[in-house]
């Protein structure tokens, strides 16, 4: 692994552990009623808020993915046209990296019985949509399932990646000669426009009773957000008794279909990540060397405050509608930008005014490397593992499950922490074995078998 990639790997590891914690907290609510003292305590718990992380983990993952892709494309700008990768090579590389774990999840889900007869389409077409990277373009009630629901971002990553590939090729074609730094300067302008467009699209799509991020957070309960089919399937599969009805599934479907899954509503963080790549490329060429220290620390303070803010318990749910609209439109891009500021500090060259060697050293710690190596496969696997640990009668965590009638939130918090730890451990162990047995050999084969590079 090149030295510059070490902090990126550390970020991937931390993000993945945070995502497991988020889904562990979400799955724990299957044992709680959505009313009463325990639920109120859960909603206002700082532990739960920290585990949730504002639900921004995927947005930061998109920043990292876009940074890596844009950096590679910018470096290729200095190569002769005949040596640059074409779109076929790009899609081939991404598919070989992403599809094996996705296919394993789909196969396991099918064998596990994730085939609801009442669903508008069967399991196999749903899995095919996932493996062809179009799942997020279809209505969630048609294409999603408990197996594939967590894989929507894989489709988004592929779609945004192809769009970025085309944008870089267009900038390179229209900008004349120049190396990576010249391409980075030109690429920044359309990317800034895309970030603005992403915020505007979410602003325009906002509706108080559907396309509203705060409203979805208010109803963030694993049972309340289930569709009728998944609600019944989980109850029958695990002999689970729900403590609350699924009376918020219309809200969740409206938000997911209109604002959560579609790439035209989620590309903002990806554009931020590509902008980060441009700025790092320019810093490596000497850009930003004259930035005053106060500006560096002001930006860093804002970034830390922004990331901490989304980890706090939610505020009042009666905010003015204009404020709710602004949060829905801009929060994901703001979190992505905050993460990009901190990433910039660990990616610029040593001695640069923005360089943060202590943060870089922490994120480059070798203890994070095994987690990072297995993080993609674990991302694909972990949700079903958490579901089984949380709900199955034979789960080793069954004795810790909170009583739905209890007024104290403490048992639920203990269970959530145990679920996160056990889920991360099991998922990473399975993913690590999969990584060494399947992903690495396939990667070596794909390097030899990929399509030949050609000019864009």
C-alpha cells in the first residue's frame, strides 16, 4: 500500500465501524415500543446519537470513493492518450471489486428465504437489479429487500463514478494540454456547480410530510419503517413480536424513493470528494502554501464542530419549515465538506500549512489496516448478521434483549453496544476470510484479464 493511501485506509476502517454501530442501534429498536419512557430516553441518549452519527457514514464513504477515483483520473491526465484507461477498463475494475461480495450476499439471502410472494417482483429480479447497479433507480417496494437494502449505495457509487469518469474526460478533451494540476484547476469549476446543483435539487424536492430528513429521523424505528411484507417476514422468520406497528412505512418509502436512493439526489458528497482530489493535487504542486494558520484552524474548527453536531441527540421537532428544508437540502453536503477538510489535512504533503501529522499518524495506525482491507465485504455482509444476532431465537445475544415493557432505557443501550461489538467482530471475521479467499485472487486475475486501455 502506498504511503499516501494509509490515512485513507484508516478513514475507511473508522467509517465502517461507525456504520455497524449505526445499524446496530437501528436494529435494537426492533425490541422497543415507539412510545413511553424507554423510547424517549432512547431518542435523547447521547450514546445512541453517537452510534447513529447523523446517518452520514455513507456520505463520507462517497467522499473517499470520489477522492480515490478522481485522483487516479487526474494522474492519468499526464499520460499519453493511448495509455489512459477507457470507460470499459473503469467499469471492469469496479465490477470485479464490487460484484463478488454483492453476489455472495444475494446468494445467501436467496437461500435464507428472502423471496416474498407478495412482493411485486420475485427475489431473483431484485438481485439482478442489484448486481447490474440499477437497484437505486427502481422503487424501493419493487427492488429492495432485507438482503439487498443495504447495497443501494453500491449502485450509487458505480453511477457517480461513471459520471465522474465522463466529466474528467470532457474537461481533458476541452482543456488542451497540461498535466494533473492543470486538469484539476479546470475540473474544479464544474464540480463546484454540481455541489450547488445537488443542494438546490434537494431544496426543490422538499415536502413537509415526505421529503423531509427531520421527519424521517423522528420515525427512525426499525419496525415502524418496515414495509408490510418485510414486517410480516421478520415476525415469522424469527418468531419476533413487534412492540410497535409499521405505521411510518409510507414516510420511509416516499423519502427513500424520492431523496435517499436516486443518484440525482445524492451526488453532492461525491462531487465534494472529487473537489478534494483537485485540491490535494494542486497542493502537491505547491498550491495553498501561503494559507495563514488562522484560516487553517478556523476551517478545522468548523469541520470538527459540524461532524460533532450530527452526533448530538436531536433537537426539537417543531423547527420552522424553512429550517427543516435547509437541513434536508444541505446537511449531507455540509458533512461531506467537513470530512473533506479533515481529509485534506492528512493528504497534503508534509510541511504544507494544512498538514496535520498527528491526525495522519493516528489514521495510518497499522491496527486499522485489517479492518480497512475487509471493510467492503463486511459492509455488504454486516446487516444480515446484525439482524440475526438481534432477532434470532438462537442468537447468543438473546438473553440481553431489552424487555419491551421496561421503562428504563439502560438495557437497550447495553444490548445495542453488545450488538455492535458482536456484529462488527463476526462480520469482519467472515469478510476477512472472503477477502483473502475470493477478493484478492479475483483481483489478481482481473488485472491480467481486464480490457486493454484505450483513449477516451
